[in-house]
C-alpha cells in the first residue's frame, strides 16, 4: 500500500465516516459586533438623507461652484462629514478626469469620496453607494417601465439636447439612502475601537447614473494595481417601504449577486444572510440569484466585471414613479427601514473583516485541488493555509441544492478526506476560521469549463 501523508491518515482515523458531520449551525454572536450594530443611529441617518436631498441636485454634470447646491457642494460635505466622524478614517477624493463619452456630454472631473479604515492586513472590503442623482423627466423611472414594447429604441432621456443638469434631482432614496448608510457605517466602524483584520474602504461613487463611471474607473485601477479585494457591499435604493403598486415591506431586503452558483459573489450573498440571521433576526435577507433587477444596474457590477466579489442591496418594494425624478424626496425614505438595512450590512461586514481570508482551493496552474484519493471513491480536499486561520470548516451539499447542507470542523490542516463521499454528487467548500470564531467566505470547488480545441474538418 502507498504510504499516506500523516495529516491525511490522522484525518481518516479521526473521521471514519460522514455520519458524524454536524448540520449547519449559525455562528456564535460576538458581543463586539452586537455593540457595533446597536450603535447605528436612525437620527444620524435621517439627518444625512435630509442634507443630501437639500443640495437640490447631485447630478454628475451639475454646478460645482455653489457652496449649497449641486454635486460640488455635496461631495465636499460628504468629505467633511467623514473627516469629522473619526480621526481614524483616511478621507480622500479619488478624482478621475473624464473625457466626453456617452451620457457624459462634456469633459468633466468626477470625484469619488474614499474613507479608508486601515486594518491589520492589506486585503480590502469595500462598503459603497453612489451619491450622484439624476432627473430624467417628470415621470421618472415609471415612464420606462410602463412603455409598450416596441422594436424601435427610444432615445436616451439623458441625451436630450435641452437637458438641464441643475434641475431638481433630490435623490433622497436613489441614492441618499445608500450614501447615508455607507457614511454611518464608516463612522460606527471607525469609532468601534475594534481592530479589524481587513482594511475597510467606505466609498461614495460619482457618475453611477451615467453608467457606473466612478466605480468602473476605481475598479479598473484596483485591478491594474493587483489590490486584494475580498468583497464589495454596495447599497443602492435601500430606504423605501411603500411600493408603487400599493404593497409595503418593512421587514426584508433583497441582495443580488452574479452567478454561477458558486461564484465568490454568491458566497458573499450567502454569508450576508447568515450574519443577518444572527445579528438582525428581525430583518430578512432575500437572496436573488441574479446580477440585478431587469435592465437596471449599480456599481457592484463594476467590481464583478474585474473579477472582484460583489453584491447589491435593494429595498424589497420600489416606487418607480419617484426614482430619477424630482419626486425622490425625503418623505419617501423610511428611516427605521434604512437603519435595519444598515445593521445587516454592519453585521456581515464586521464578521468578514474580523475573519481570516477565504482559503485558496486552486493550485498555481488554476486547477481545483480536489480528488477521489485514496480509495478512488472518497472526497479528498486540499487548500492553501489562510493567514491567521486556527481551524477550517468544510461544507457540502447535493450538487443541485442552492445552499450548504452539511458542515464539519476539521482542525488546523490543509488537507482532509471525507471517505466514500462522491465529489461528483456533492459540491464542496471550505472556510477559514480565526481564533475568535469568525469565519471567512466559503471557497467552493467548482469544475472548470472544458476548453477543447475546435474539431478539425478536412
Ligand atoms: Zn441608484
């Protein structure tokens, strides 16, 4: 018999069968995170949404000279508020000198506002929202939704000749809600006194309404500079509870994530639902297995386009008639609901930022480190050690199931065998767990797509 590596033998002896596997148990609540979640202030959120709407418009091409109205005043206020909220935040403008393109109808400098909270490691978690607003006409977004299907493309309302970039676009909900949420999280995280492992980047994007321009310009640089980005929590339109169809929902939020089903974006989405169940059980996370709503988009897509895991938070009930119109006013934002969404974000961001990074399950050639050894019918899993991990937890589920069904803690090893469990019938994943009990995202073992050469025909 071929000699087995010691670590593998120990694993086999300690776990002769899969029957001892625990079912999924929720993570233990960390009192530090409970305190952080409880420190989110409805009053501050409310005041910030009001101030943001009070700039009249935050259109990307609006006035930058007035101290009270337009995007110039708005971005300076965001910068100053973040600077004031904690000395630990490193606040900067991330400026991009845009050439005229698409809905950007003239050369313009756009400014994302970035607040960095340095962690013990350089790996980054992004918490983001766009702060720009738009007014596409009196009817707002509902006009697009109710238009009869037609084969003739309608002209883009943002490219009208007579467009007034300084017209009222209060953007209280789209996206004053997400902007206030992000600014409030920057404050409570920086002031929590917790030393996070991950570096947190709280960013307010410009140019979203013209095609995710600010986020795309930023993500492009992250990619070029090979920055390790673990997650992007993006909130966009997260404060309304009265749907335009007369229904209401104050108790749930939708989280959209791009597939396939074991992408790291999906892993992040599942992680958020799990953290929310522990820290904010009164608020339900509805996971949506798609990039976003139909024909709608947001800045998380700028991240997934460069291969960074990302999700978008969206209120459960939308009022399309208020969006992208002068009617997007503060009375359309339910601050209690917005605060619940902020708490869900905070719980998941804090858990992830305190955990080690997710294990790498591919070798340098990009191949999944999974096999059927030693019997030929076992699940043999290998991974690279994650810095700071004290143990690992293996997850598995039927290959048709959307969420993990079984889990097992396996100790501080980098190889483990689940005997007689078929890697063809189950999906396997692995999470790193730190000494404080916080768990990383789950890295799944996914068969790569086959890339065969084209068949040669004579
Ligand atoms: Zn938006």
